[in-house]
């Protein structure tokens, strides 16, 4: 057996390796511990205030956008900055937090991103930081979580983390991210790299947030049980 973390991965393997026996490819999605990402009513003004105390650029009553991800061009930081600039140009006092973009060895990329914020004249509304150990609170403090990876993700764990906390997600509709959004929050799926649609969808989601999923099927327990069941089936074969 070969475990695929999403249907996207399984379809990719079958397309790239057509001689593969489809029966060998088993989809077992990744999962999260719901207790580590508990649902929090929106808005969480106390969480926002705590974040703003640490990062003053994120203070204010306007929407807080969150793009968690390591400091690599693949994570779509440039698209997030462009979105922020257009939202602010349209009269929204939006702010953007990008935890994880500050990394040792990524100084050149950070300088590139900082230059982008200056050119877009949004440097006072952006916080670029290292990874945060309080990611669940980061989700709770935010109004809209972005998943704008330029390269299709195999799964897209931040999507289910954010939805578990009760925060809406806006992302490119490709790869595992698109797969998850189409299932759990279709209103947040945007055709890849359509920046006009991204802006429209962001405004729509903020104006009328969709109802979060009633349950989160992608749990750590479900993943573990499905994986152990595969081992058991092979032992008994």
C-alpha cells in the first residue's frame, strides 16, 4: 500500500505513473487534534488585543488577515501583500500578519518582501515575524486566514486548523487546499492566481461570513485509526 494524504495526491500519482495499480493507493488525509484548535466565537477581541500589544501594526478595528507559513516564495506572501494593498485602497483598514516568514537563512527573501510592502505603501499595516507557538490564538485573533501557496499543496493543514477554530479561509482552489475548501467551505475557494476574484471573495467573506463546518472530519484520531487499519489489513492478508 501507498498512503496518499489527499485525493489530489492520489490523482497525481495515477496520472504520472499510469502503470500503478490503483488498489495500492489508499487515501488517508492528515488530521489535527481538535482540542489543540478549539472553536472560538468570532470576533475574539481579547485575542486581537493581545496580538496587537506584541505587534502594534496589527492594532485597529479593521479586518486582520493571517497568512501562516515559512519564509519561501511558494507560500504566496506577495499575493497576500497585493490583496492587502487593494483592500486598503478600497477603504478597509485591513492588517496582515505573516508568522513564519522570518527565518534564519531567508534574509534575502525577507528583504524582498519588506521592499514589496514599501512599494505598496502598506508597511505600517503588516507584521512579519518568526513562527508563533500560539498559532491557535493567532487564528482566533484573525478575521480571515489566507492559503495562497503558488504551488499546489499536498494537503493544506492550515485550512483545517483555521476552520476548527471557527475562522474562514480564503485560498487558491488548487491542490489539497482547493480540495479541502470545496468540501468544507466552498465560498473561500478562488481560481488560482485570479487576483480580482481574490479581492471580491475576501470582501464577500468579511461582509457575510459563511457558517463553519458543523464537524471537523480531519482529526488526528481518524488519521491514526485509518493508518492502523491499513497495517492490520496487510498483516491479515
